[in-house]
């Protein structure tokens, strides 16, 4: 009797076909896993490994209006990151894209992508540092800004003559800014301007000095601008806070007694000199700022005073003194009478 083997062969072929499919699927999975592993290694390296072994510093700018794609492409083009795609993906994953700040950065080629992102999102921009000492005039500030390469003479004069929207500036009938440029250390942008520097000083005055003056203004015999003017004179006369309060009280005593202030600092301001001993001709110089020949306060501040000098005028030490001077030893000597004052000057000046 004849039996066909067709069903058996069919079954073998089916088993072979299934085995082939299974082997193909296994191979495909292995390839996917291998690719995933390679991709994972690539992403890990792009994030955590330095883009280069070179420690070269590269000047990198994030311009206003640039998106993450533009920024990432520039970074990759300048060899500061390994992959712009990984950079974009990481920013999206961590939701940091909007935190990148405009500015100029000093990035090193051997930084990791994470370090680059930290700098760009932390706003670690290149800055220009300027220090404005207490008691500097506007001219001294101008010279410092020119020295630091912030501006030119024409640029400063243009910036300082502009209108700035601060309520306290209305206290100055003349409209200039001397007295309001707060002395401090400032960090400006990498490409600063005189206007930026002036605005920062005015902002600082608004935050620190203006509230202090406003809080005491109603109890003062002087106007806002007169307080600032007297503070500038005190600033240029003595250094210690204790002396400043005593000297502020002396000047107020002289004002209340209808006596000239007789401030050497105002003569220095007129002459543009720091000398300590003045001739009769110096003291007789014709100027509304000459407090030897004019009673009352000068037209405005002779410098930009510190908060301590402003507070000294607002909270003076009350004494019976009407005279003072700083001796060669740096000590301040106080007197009640002209005779006592002259005797001390002969001894210590």
C-alpha cells in the first residue's frame, strides 16, 4: 500500500521556515540592542566627555533672539560640543532651553557639554569690573570709565547729559547727576557703555541712598538736595564715620549761626587740586562753590558721597564745636573758638 510523505515534508518545511523567522528576529533584536548600546554610548560621550583635549579658550556669543538650534549648531561648529542633536535633546529633556542667557562667554574646548550648558544657563558672561571710590567727582568717574575702555570723553558727556527716569533726580534743580552716582564696585557687560554704567550707579542710589534720605527728610532742616550737597562736603573732608558725624554737626552749627562753612574741600573742588594748605588768593577765588566767601551751602554736591556720609548729615553728633582740621598725623582736631583752632593748627598742621 502506498503512503505519501507529502504532509511530513510540508511539516519539515514549516518548521524550517519558523526557525528561520525566529533566527531573523533574534538577529534583528541583537542588532537593535547593539545599535541602542552604541547610541547610548554616543549620547553618554556627547554629554559627559570633553569635546576636545585642548584647553583653548573660545569667545562665544549668544545673540538676542537666537534659538537653541542656532546656538547648538554654532557650538558644534566651533568644536565646543560633540553633537548639536544631543545638546538640543538634553535641553528639552531637562527643560533648560529657555534658560540660556544672552551675552558673551569664555568657553574652553575641553569642557563637557554639561559644563557648557551650566555656563550658558547660569549667565556666566564675560564682564567688565569697575570700582567707583567714595567721594569721586563725575570727572573722576569719567576718567576711570575711559581708562577701562568703557567709553570716550564724548561718549561719557553724551551719556551723562541724557534724561534718566528716577524720581530723586527731580530734587536737583540744575539737572546734573553729580551726587547721585553711587560709589561702589560694578560688574558691567562684556561690551559696556557709559549709559550702562551710569544707570547701574543710579539704580544703586535708588536702592541704598534714596530710601534712607526719604525716611529722615521730614525731620531735617535741609532739603533733599541740600542733604546730598552737605554729605558730599563731609565725604571730602574726613574719612572715619565718627569724624563724619562730628563734622556734619559742625557744619550745621555754622549754618545755623549764619557763618560761612569755610570748607577746604570746596576750594579743592574749585581748583581741581588736592593740596591741603591754601594761599589767601586760593581762598578768595571767585566761585559760588567757595564756602569761605559765600555763606550757606554751595549750589550742589562737590562729589558723589557714600551712604555713611549721607547718614552722618541725617544723624549728626551734636557738639559745641565750630572748627576742625585734619593734622599731619591724620587725626582730626576740633575746636570751639577761632583762637583754639589757630593754636591747634600751629601745633599739628
